[in-house]
C-alpha cells in the first residue's frame, strides 16, 4: 500500500548531530526503508529547508522524499516551526488529493497537526509517533523548555484524534494514558538499529596510548547529560572521553554548546582527557563506538535513545540513565548498568566498577549484541509498525503479530 510518513523537521536526508538532527531522522529513514522492503510504496514528507533541494528525491528503492514548501527555505529551529504548519498542511492536502495514501504516519507533534488537518477532510487515517512529549520535556527542563506554550494542549488533542498511537517504549505509554490515550489504541514499537552497520566486528578508531576510553554520541544540548559525563571523568582516572556530535570540526570553536562543555571540562580539571570530535558521518560512528570500553548515555530524559542500542549492537556495554526508553532497551546488569539522571557521582562510581572488571564488560557486551540482534533490527521494527497500521485499516492479524512482534 501507499504509506505517507510526515516528519516536518527531521528529514531522512539530514546530516546527524546538529541541534535538531538526531534519532528521529534515523527512525524515519530506516522505517521508510523497512516498510519499502515489505512491499509498500513510501513517501516521506518533510519541510524544505534549503532553496536548492528538489521537490522529490529518490531516497531508497520504494522510498521518495517530498520537500514541502512551508515557511522559509532555510534551517529554522524546530520549536519555531509551529506557525508554518498551516502551509505545510495545505501542501500535503494538495498532494494527497492527487496521490492519496492508504494511511498517514506522522512523526512529532507538529507533523501530527499538519497531517490531521490535511488527512481528515480526505478520509485518510492517521497514526502518530510523538518521539518526545511536551509534558515530559516541560517537567525536566522547566523554564529552559523552548517549546511553544500551546504544545501541551495540542498534544492532548492529537492523542484524542489520531486513529492509533505508535509509542516507542513502555514508559511513554504511561505518559500517554495520563494524556487521555486509551491503551487499546496504542501500539508499542521500539526504534531500531542498522545491524549491518552497527556490529561487533569491523574497523576500530585509534585510541590514545595509555588511556581507557569512554564515548558519548549525540546532540550537545544540555538535557543530553554530556556535562554529567565530563564531571564524572574527574573521579575516573586514566580514562579519556570522546564526544561525537555538534557542529563540524571546523566550527567547534564558535559553538556555544561546545564552549559550555569545554568550560565544564576545564573547571573539573579534565580538559586534557576530553575530546570534542564534532559531527561525524553516520558510517564513522560504529568505529568510534567499537573503540570504547563503554558508551555513556546519561540524559535527563530520553524518549527512546537509539545510541545505546547501537552500542549494544557493537558489543559495547552501556552506562545509561534509567529514564524513558533506556529502561526498556538497556537491561540493568544484563547489557549495561543504569544510573540516576543528573548524578555525575553515580556515573563515576559505575564507570570505576565497569572499567575495573574485564569479565563484566565482556559479559554485558556480548549480551547487548545478542539483544540488539534479537529485538531491534529494522526489519522487525517495520513488521511491528505494519501491524499497528493493520489495526487502523482493519486488516487481519498477520503471522508477525501472532508471534508477538513489537511486544
């Protein structure tokens, strides 16, 4: 069938690691490919953010990216995009009148606003994945939350109106129920990992002689907890921290987020053991992860967290905050170790334990690789997402659902 994925700010074509380019971009890209491999015709609708972009791009066999004119054709922070969703919806409606999809799957709350406005008059059903909920963001960031003030009320309306919600973890389901979701209309389908790219064997990035290595990968926004990892390093001697993410290496010196992290490293006396590598190409990330004794992912909150699963797929143990999707993906004592968020002392103590026990690291790494391969391949995720679509379209259950895919 023809499936429309709407991802207003997170294009599958974007370079990862920027302020608004991360896990959602990966999810949409890989889900589109996975659905296409299952025989579906997939169109990803995303906002045009550069004037030179063509209207459509063939992204993969069976997948087309459609650049939608809505607002200025330049990069705009996602929290400033809400006023352009009316124009986005108009363009979607015009496209869907010509080429109607069987189902629309919106990603992020603003995508749902546009998708519902465009699809409802045409009788097209809409599924929704939030990727992050405004109520959770507000709870953890308080006054630092830059979301539009109407976001919380709008998300309640989306929960009530969409035909199905595809949540990425069990923790999100509890939040959705508090917003009024009926559990029988929610499917839990995790994000996935490219098991061909992220695997235990393969190239390894060189290490500094005489130092153990921990790695963190992601956007440099404060809530990602990279500052906590840097502070923890002060209590873990003989270890370097490599941080991948943020701007390209040539722009690091002019980036405020980089300045903040460098200041933390200087203040706690570990500037000589912290390397801010900047944005790396996706194909470069596995070699960096494989070079690490452990990956550290300690955000304040995390709707899902793809990077810990990628590390598990590489056979590298994970130190992760016990928040959001990482409660599901990282098995405490099984594939990694949990720590409280915003607690550098706990991160330091956990790293000392892990780095001091070669057998434990090997055990956790091997178990993580097995768990990633068993549960988080994108073909499995696409199959489970397809089952969520079948609930909307009223089609019979497939063998994949009967076997428990997505549970």
